[in-house]
């Protein structure tokens, strides 16, 4: 089938030539008989043989045929840096990035939340967003969800005209960073006990999952040993396999599965590849389930796989990196955007390409 598809793609605009090619050089058919098939094809097939085969057929729910991403894409040997730079007007620095479309993204800098396009033009801005980092996300409808200065979680309509409160703060728990899961339509909120309370402890940090009707359905807070999972989280995201990925300044990148069970903690690259103190900040995930993260102190962009195995350092200070903070992944074009803690410049690079036969 792949050979037919490849030939068709090469001759899609020449159907007659394609049909002639198929007639002259047909794809060789290979018939493999399974061990559990009892029919003898060297003699006449009886009706009972056919019936015996038919009753073994299991009906499964029909689904859309698709090729898994690991067959469609592959990692480049080295990231192609500096595809372009985007300077966002009125932006102090790129603290966090949330994509609406490939040409529309929200960027925050602690002072304001700006909707910009791929050219850096301001399309809209909000001044009531929280000053912290991972405080906004975009849902499947393209609506902005963000934490305001009063620690309420609000939603802004796609046309930027209607604002509503989704989750109102009612106690001393503050939403610290948020993420919308496109697959489950859930909203994951990293909650932290009021930081103005001097009695704050390590256990005063937790992830709450809200379903599409904004009902809390899950709490992730402790390791299976009973110890707290999180200490000082700054960003949260959800991988395509359902894993909850949190960047914790002092703990590292903490990953739990869909049910909230601890999987692993990434605490930096292997010995000999370190560029300084590892302090994870911005995080995002790509189409291959890899986790990309920015190290603010060592000024690197690093990549690990879904199981926490170090893959590569995509960029360093020598590449022009200046305190990388926010990371965002353009799902349509498979580009990674990162913001700096020192400038209004957003950098764009590519680390994935489509396989040649499907390019």
C-alpha cells in the first residue's frame, strides 16, 4: 500500500501515466497464511471451512485510519536554528507562549498578556493577567483561559469581546499555572497555598484536574511514598500520551501518568554535557511525545523523550540564547518558539521533519 501511495503522490497530476505504470510494474503481492487458518488451498474449499473462518472474525469499533506520528516524522540530526526572529511590540520579555493558530499566539511578560501574529503585530492585549509565568492556555475552541491578578481563572472569547470567570478563588489556594488538554478537554491547574502565608510547606502544592464542566475530578499531590511531588512549579503541560509534565525550579521536570502516578523526574543532562546550574522553566511537547524545556540559568533548550531519557541540547548561549523562558509548539508547522527573559524577541526553530516519502 505504501508503494502505491508513493507512486500516486509522484504522479498525482498525471493519472494516465500512473495507470500505465501500475499496469506495467504492479506491486508484487505477498500472501502470508496465518498459523491459525486451517483451510487447505490445494484442494476445493468447502462451505464448512469458510464458516469456520468467518466465526473467528472479531468485530471492532470502526475508526479513522491514520498513520502514527513516529512514522510520519523524524528528528533532525541538529536543530535548524534561527528560522526567523519575531519582535513583539510592547512586550518586555517572553515569559509564556500559548498558540491559538499557527499565526496567532498569546505571549505574556508579567505586565500584560498580548495577542500577536507571526510578524509581531499586536492584535489584542489584557492588563489583568497574573504576573507569574505559566498562567494562560488556549482551549480547543481557540478561547484564551488565564489567571488574573485576583487568582481567578477567566475565559476570553475568540473574538476577544466577552470575558467570563470559570473558576473563582474561594479559599487560600492560588492557581499558579494552567494547561488545557486537547485530547481530554480537561483543564489542569497547579494550585499553591497562599504564598503570603509563612506556614507554607512542600505539601502545599497540587495539581487539580477539572473536566469540561469544570468539576474537579482528580488531585495529584503526593509520590507513592507519601512525599510531596512538587516544590516550586512554574509551568505545566500535558503530553499526547496523557502524562502530566511539570517544570519545578528546584526539583526538575516531574512527570506523572494520566492517573497521577509518579513516572520520573528529569534533573538535567548527563555529566559532561552540563552548561551550568539546571533550573527548568518553560516546557512544551512535540508531535513525537518528546519534552522540550528551557534552562534559564544554564541558558539551554534541552530535549528528553517521553520516558525521561536525555536526547540532546538543541541550543545554547553560543547560539544567541538569552535567558530562555517560555516555550510554545506550533502544531501545524511543527516549529518551536521560545521567549527570552531579557528581550521582546521570540526565536523560532525546527527540530522535526516529515519523512521523505510523505514530504
